[in-house]
C-alpha cells in the first residue's frame, strides 16, 4: 500500500491514505476549515485547535485519516474492540487491530473491511461490490 501523505501542523500531524478512503466525508462535515477539497493542500491542521482536529479524524470510519501530536502521542485505540456491520455488509472495526493483507500486516485503530468479497483492495472495502453501496 502506498505511504500515506502527511500534513504537518504546529501541534498535530494528520496523515491521509487515499486507498482506504470511502468518502464518508466525516472530515469535511466535521471541520471544513481544516478539510477542504477545493484547496491545496486539502488538509490544513493549523486551521483549528489540535484537539478538535483529532476528534474529527477519529470520526473517519475507514481509518484513511490518522493523527499524531507533535509530542509523539498517537491515537489511542478503542477498548474493548468494537465490531459492527453496516446495513450493506461492511465490517467496521475500532480498537487495537492488526490487519493482514497481501501487502503485510498493518497496525490500525479504525478500519472498514469488505464483507462481500468483491473489493480489489482486500481486506479493505473499496466500494466496488454490494457492501460498498451505502
């Protein structure tokens, strides 16, 4: 998987992994002054308090967005791990996760996995099958 792109601010760095993004738009709805698709770069972490940026990043169901404070503090995984299924069959997981794929193991705190088997980005959902139609 390609390396996520980093957007570094004074207090927080936000990373974005486009291959994981499901375009839920939680970031844009939550903090449009930081996440703006019409602007380049589209993520500007200094345009809101770092704690607000972190809170909105945690809303990203796919884990495409992540954060780290400048002091090295990472996002804490949910405990206990929570697994839910969407109405169309995606598996949404939040917790201290290791996801195995053809590209190796990946430490995650939030992911949306394919439930129908049609994703070309297994085990992650890429909206290509029936479970990505919500």
